[in-house]
């Protein structure tokens, strides 16, 4: 009997230890698990469409070419440049007038009356080069091609309230024969040279600016004349293809 009581006491003591241990484990507070917050993904940059994509969307004349590397960075500016020269090629009077200052509108009236549409029908290719001039003007060099002959036009543009306005830049006669390599950079360099000559105060410079004989090559320098109308490509000695 005594042995049985001892056995029961030992069993109860062991059970008590087990219950106490469980209670101790259950009484420990649960540790809060750290929840990893997902890193927010950066917003995707807006995709700026290329000139070719915009040409297809806007139904731009297939004769116009503007390379992405020489196009404006902003999509709105790309659209404006394409739209403006598309209107020129198609003699679209309403669109042209909406994008020109008042004085240029009068010039367009005269050009259309003189047969702008017939001249533009002869254009086989129109390449557009854009950049910023040393005077910080947004500039387009438009290279018209008819067969193997070329004519260059220079235009400046600016924007206000999402509206773009174009104005004619200084385009000396036979400009195309004076350009090489990067035609737009070559044009800016030519303008810088003319400005440098204009700032000189000696008599020789005055003669050059007045169209007299230049000391460099003995030929008249006509680089100070105003912009020419797009009356059709002139016939200079064929220059290098733009960019070569």
C-alpha cells in the first residue's frame, strides 16, 4: 500500500511539472513579426513618340523626313514642326496662317498667289533638322529637294500656351552651297562668322557687308541678305548629302 502511494505521488509530481511548464510557455507574449513593406515601383516615364510614329498618326506627307536624333525632344514640338511643313508642302493656307505671325501671313498670301502649290508639287524630299541657335532660338533647317537640286529654308519657332508660332530666319541666297557636314551646325557657324564680321569696325568689313569684294576669295559676300521665299530649289553645285 505504501509503495502504491509513493508511485501515485511521484506520478502526480511529474504531471504537475508538465502542467506548470506548459503554463509557463503559454504565458510568454508572442513576438510581433516584422512585415516587409513592398518597395513602390517607380512610375514609368511617358513614352515620347518618334517622328515616324507621329507621321503615321497625323497623316503627314511621306516626303517629309525628320530623324529622331535631330528632332525636338518634346512631342508637342515634333508635332508642330511636322504639321507646319506638311502645310507648306500641301499649300494649306489655313494651317500656315494659324502658325505664322501677321507679317509672315502676308508673305504666304503672296507665295500662294505666285503658285506655291505648283512649286511644292515638284518637291521630291524634305528633310528637317532642328536645334537651338547661339541666340537661344529654336531653329529648323528645311532642306527641299527636287531631283538633284536643293534649296534651304531657315525657320525659328516658339511656343506659348500650347500654341506654336513660326517666323522666317535669315536665309542667304545659295546657302545650300555654303553648308557641309552637319548642315545645321554649319549654318550656325556661318551666322557666327557674319556676326563677327559685322562687329568689326574697319573699312574692309564695311565693304564685305555691303556686298563688295571680300579679301578672302575675291567674291561678293551676300551672307547678310534677308530670308528668301520658297520659290523652288535653286541650282547650285550639288552639295554633300546632309550629315555626310
